[in-house]
C-alpha cells in the first residue's frame, strides 16, 4: 500500500499544480481587463476635467465680447452727452454711463476670476496628464507581462499534463478511478495526511483505528467525515 499511496500522492501533486495553472490562465484575461478599465476610468476623468477647462475658456471669450460691447455703448453715450439739450437728459445719460461702467467692472472681475480658475485647472491637468502617461505605461507593461506569462503557461501546462499521464499510468486503474471520484467530490485533495490525529483535509479528529491503519499502511484508511483517503507522512518517509 505504501507504493500505491506514493503513486497517488504524486498524481495528486500534479493535479494540484494543473488546477493552479488552469486557474491562473483563466484569470489572466480578467486581470488585463481590470487594468485597462482602471486606466480608461482615469482617462475619462481627465477628459471631463479638460472639457470643464475648455468651457471656462469659452466663458472668458464670451465675457470679453460683452465687455467690448459695453465699452462701445459707453463711448456712444459719452458722445451723446455733447448733443443733449436739457439738464435732465444730460443727468439721465450720466446715470446710464455710471451704471454701465459699474457693469463693465463686474464683468472684468468675473473674467479675472475665471482666468485664475483656468490657470489652476491647467496646472492640475498637466500633473494629471503626467500621472496618466505613467499609468498608461504601467498598464501596458502589466498586460505585456501577463501575455508573456500566458505564453509560457501553455508549455508549463503541456508539461504538467504529460507528467500527469505518466504518473497516472503507474497507478492501478481501480485505485486511480477511486482517487478521481473522491477528488471530484471534495475538491482537489483526495488524499490527506493524518495531522496530530486529525484529518488533514477536513480537520476532524479521527478515531484511533483510522490513525492506526494509516500508520500501518496495510490498507487504505478513509476519513469517515469527508471520505478522503488518509496517509501517514512518517509511514511513507
Ligand atoms: Zn476528513
């Protein structure tokens, strides 16, 4: 039974390695996707900030035009001051000019404020752009590494599969089938070591008889709780 257990443990080790490799290979496209969408989100945020900055610039242009128009009106009103006939009309014009001048000052203040905003936006955008460029390079490198890993995994998988075929070929077919049935039922580990009187698979305390059987190796002991085949590391050493 010692030899059979050693053969089965060998098959199990290869099966675990195969499962690990397959999980890793399956996970690679999702990891690439996550990296790319992380970058896309940041790029979208950058585009939004850039659009906000452009809007601010457009608003400055609009304010400038408004200031120009108001100044032209004020100039025209000043011209009219020389042409009015009555004091009342003169005072009315004066009042209109004062109101317009105050309005122009307000517009200019608003324009200045927006110009300061634009400067702040542009500084922040330049810093964000630098971050984005380095993040983009990181993501590309990450994806290239993952592609490289996937390429080497093909040969690792093929090698492990060949090892599996060879190792399984040495095991008695009935025992191999039994091993596979338990493995498919409980997960990857069909064989578990006895660990301080407990099953190394489900960690339940084993009856002394099962521990004894595992040590003697005259028959295959089975965990009554999870159904795994048990072995004693000392007995196989
Ligand atoms: Zn168990």
